[in-house]
């Protein structure tokens, strides 16, 4: 069993919110690409999604310059419109076990 913070974060959220998908410890792609998009193919390691290519884009698309595409890549056609379902998450704040939110908006005062 892993004890990395990213794994604990993912496991705790998966237990409490099983219908909310897979939590990423670091959701930002760090400037390698804009963001995770529909069609992205990759893997998750240490809480980060590592994008390899996008199955919907042609092989010569500029976003494929780092890792390229598989040799026989043919872009997958997407024949659906309005295929992304957007909803507002109305659940409580997500916190790992033993973490709580301080409802007092005043900054902490230095003790001396």
C-alpha cells in the first residue's frame, strides 16, 4: 500500500465521493499543454495526468510534437454535439481525513 500524499488524497476522496471520478493531486499540466481535454490519451503517475496524444486530432497537430502519435493513428471521429455535460458541484468542501476548515476569516495572530 502506497503512503504517498497523492495516493492518500485520491483514495480518501474515492471512498467518500465514489461518483466524482478520479482525483488528481496536481491537476495543472505545468505548461506542457493547455488542459486535459476530451480525446486525450495518457496515464496517471504520482497524482499527475501525463498526456501522450489526443485521439480526436490529426497526427500533425502541434500538440503532438512532444510524444507524437501511434504509427497507424487515424483521428477518431466525434459525431456528437453537446457531448460534455457540465454541472455545478454542490457538495461540501473536499478535505482529507483529519483536515478541517477554519470558518474564522480573520488572519492568525503571531504569538509572542
